[in-house]
């Protein structure tokens, strides 16, 4: 999975498997005011479905969706 995000006007790539990319996203976005998802590339269909489900459940909040996914993964 590869994410292109905009954090306070700076563009960052988060790449790797979905867990690694989301952990990197949370680390980059820590204590920042605005985070936007610009582009996302999935490696497989299951990742895509699960992440989109978490994004819908978080009502479009990218950071909350990442936290929800990582909580689900750790359980």
C-alpha cells in the first residue's frame, strides 16, 4: 500500500504493507493540524475493502480510520 498525504501543506509518501504504511502515517501526522489523503494505491483487494470500511466507519477521518485498522490488526 502506498499513501500520498498532505500534512500541513507538505506532501509525504507512506509505503509498505498496510500496517507499516498506517503506522508511518500516524507518526508523521502526530501533533499536526491538518491531514488530507491525496492518493492511495492498494496492493490487493482485501486491503482495499478493509481500509475503505474503516474510512467509512470513521466518517472520512483518515487518522481515526488508521487507528481503528491498527486496533483491529493487533487484536
